[in-house]
């Protein structure tokens, strides 16, 4: 079956329980009722990024306090806020603004700087020099061709346009943990409900609302999963990674959730039926 298959033919396996957009990479996210799923993910997802003065990306891995900076979408830009520091509105940089190259892992990406005012606000908020940049060109960063379909792109997310997770898989993980963790530790875009635990390992092509998603690989997890997204504290530096290492270790790390590429853009919404158009063996490849 090809990527443009009729979604009506697919078996319904779940529903969309929640949608999350993270406008600024590694800052607080937003729950939304619906959104347009474009070539590089949900509308506004990870199109902004905090960098060091040299253009290297910053995340909660280096600055856990980033979790405490809230983000609100505003016509023409964003409003950032932090308890004790107030709010700061930042305008969308002009599309013809001067480009500067920033780095996300091994990728160099042309972005537009959002200016000195927000850089100063973020520097005070995070306690280290930083800048804020915006990605205008949704096609500027190809997704990893070793996994993603030809032409797939990604914004400032770590590797792929969409992260899919299921409530049932989180429930299975939490049954193995002494202290359960919430879904926000994993910062997914699509949270699904109604499937069996870990069923997503065998999904290959999904129809969701008007869109089609190609599942490309499991998502390897890092120390960000140990950070409480409400407090920026680390209650247990071992978990949930230690438990995932016992139950979900694979080539490339310990896995939770599935990365996906957008092969047909379209509008999706909470409550949409999720249909599987292609299935295969588990993609959790043993280490």
C-alpha cells in the first residue's frame, strides 16, 4: 500500500486523546483542540529555538529551568512568561530578516534572530547568555533520510516532525515504576487512546483526520524524561530511564513513543479516529 492510500480502508485502532504544540523548543508546551499538520509537524510546533550566543541549541538537558518558561501564542508572535519575572511579548521576525546559521545536533539551519530585547529577557530568565531564533523556511531542514521518506522535513525538533505516544503504553510503563510519571515528561505531539500497550511498535502508516503519517522509528529518550515539567526539579535521576532500559532497550537507546513523518498534510483534532493503513513487525530492534 502506498502513502496515498485511502484512509477509509484502514482499521481503526485508537483516537486522538490530546494534541500538544511546543512553539519554542524545550520551553513549556500548549494543549490544543485541533491544528494543521504540515510538512514539518503541527502548526507552530518547534519553529522557535533558544540558542547560545554562538548558535548552538539549548534544551532542558543543559538548562532544566527552561521547563518553567510558559509560552502563549499571540497574533504576530508569542508571549513568554516566568513566575517572578513577568511576561515578555516577542514579534515574529520578518521573513526577509537577516539569516544566521544555528545548530541542532549535526544540522546547520538558517534562522532569523528575534532581537536583543527577548534575548535579554531569556538571559535573565535562564541565567545564561542566550538568543531566540525563528525558522521561516519549513523545508530548510531535511529529516534523516536513513529513516524518513524522501522529501520529509523537520523544524527544530530533535529529529522528526511528529512524536506519537499512547496512554496505554504510558500505563504499562507506570505499572513498572514505583512512582508514576505523567505524559508531559515525553513531550509528544499526538497522544492516542484505545490501543493496546506498545501496539505502535508495529504501525507503519497512519491516517489521522485529514493527514497521513509515516511511522519512521522509535524515539530514544534522554535525561529530559527525569525532569518534572511543572517544577524543573529531578525527583529521581534514574527514572523513568532505568525502567525503560529494562523493558524498552533497543539499538540507539531506550525507547518511548514513535517518531513520524508527514506524508499528507491535513487538519487533525482531538477525538479523531486513528486508522492503521500499514503494519509490520515491531520496530524495537534489539541492542
